[in-house]
C-alpha cells in the first residue's frame, strides 16, 4: 500500500515575519516566501508550515487573530497567498497553515460583540460571574504566560477566561456554533488548496 504523502515528507516551518522581506520594509512577507520556493525545493522541502499569517494586532506574534479570513497586511494579500499555494504546487510542495482555535484576539468582532450578555456571541467565549459579588475571579486558574487566567470587564460585569494573554480570550468549545465557525474556516482554506493544518494548543481547547 502506498503511504500518504505526509508520512515521508520533509516539513519546513516558516515564521513569515523574519523569513524573507521582498519590499524592504523590514518585515518578511508572502512574496518573499514565493521568491525562495526554488531554494526550499533544492533543500528537499516537501511541506511548508506557515506560522500564523492571518490579520492580527500581533500582540503574540500572530497567535492573536482578529480575522481568520484576512491576511495580515504586513505579509501581503489573499491574492499573494493564493499565488503561494499555486507556485508551491508547481514544485510539488504543499502548504500547511497554523490553525489557532483555542482563542482569538480580544479585537476580534466575535469578542467585541460578546461583551453584550444578550448577544449570541456572548457564549462564543468563556464568561463567568466572579466570587464575592463579582470582585474576585471565578477560580484560581493561572495563565500559561503570567498572572491570573481571568480578566474582569466592568461593562459586562463578568470575567472572561484566557489561558494565555489577556488579549487572547478563550473560545467556548462547548458551544456548537464555535465548532461550526472553526469548521467553516478550515473549509475556506482547504478549498483554496491548503494541504492541512498544524493545530495550535489543540490539547487545551476543552476546559
């Protein structure tokens, strides 16, 4: 039986910001990656795993996503990304994306809308009432970075969970709508020709 392509493939991770700057602005970009495809092919690379390239305020090097359906303008455009997929395919190479599904940026429209308790997006995140009349966090969980894993929002009167930075509120995977949203993101990029995904902190999505 023929083994799947990925079984014997050489995977090369690229952090776009520091890989190759094509326009001299000091920031690596997607056209820069395209310009190095022949070099990568000569190295024996079969799969390119891209660290997050989505729109992001870049608080956590792109792992705080404000729009999954847009490319960070510093890296290029969606048309540039489509060209990267096509040019890689010409060379027999595949593209794997970094899928960040545990959390979003606090600037994501879902989170902004979730601050309204009456919004359907409120349940997209893990909001809870605090202890002692709301003055203290719901429990003693700590962030994987530093400090507590809860941040209080006065206008909401509740605390939201973030097991990383406060700028990265955790999604509520017990909500079927969240699962559906992530499935839609995956389908969007698979339809573009992406080979697969590296799932960031996938072991922590269920609280």
